[in-house]
C-alpha cells in the first residue's frame, strides 16, 4: 500500500459531496491501483482468518484514530463509518467496524498499521461499542 505524507486529520468529510465539511475542496491522497487494493484486501482478510481479530486495545486505538480523521465518512450502514481515502468504497467488508479488526489492514494515512495488531490469544472479547 502506498504511503502518503502526514495530513491534518481533524476535518470531517461530508458523505454526500466527499469534501471536507466547511472547507474548500482538497486533493485526497492518491488511491492505490486496483491490483494493490486487491492484494491489500486479500492480505487483510487472510490475517483475520489466520490470526482472528485484533486485541480490544488495538481495536479501540484504531477506532479513535478513524473517528478523529478527516477521511471518515459517516454512513447509516456502519456504527463507525467508512474511510473516504482508501479507495475501498462502502461495501460491507470495507466498513471500518470490520476493517479495523483485521490485523494486516492499514490506514492510508499511516495513522495505524499492522504492527503489533495480533491479539495475544487470537480473539477480541467484546462487541463494537
């Protein structure tokens, strides 16, 4: 997955326009090509199958990072929302409540990564809060 320079993640994205709320349009980071997105998705899904979901602490850390990011797109189909910067769209498996449980999933802004994401005993204990 391509890395992008640090970006201010304090601004919310309007779900209808895809633009930051209250600001002029900004250029999003480049979306990885189709093959890179497919490979990244397969790696993330496989890590979930092999290792199980991330530990509760890692889940909460990733959730906080996403909730405060300008790329967050609020959506009625997911309690957290969707990332508007990664190029995954709004399919069920792209929902942040699913994506942030995947040990090898990564944030397109490098706010969280696959490092130390595997739960010590493989499974998260709780539900999405």
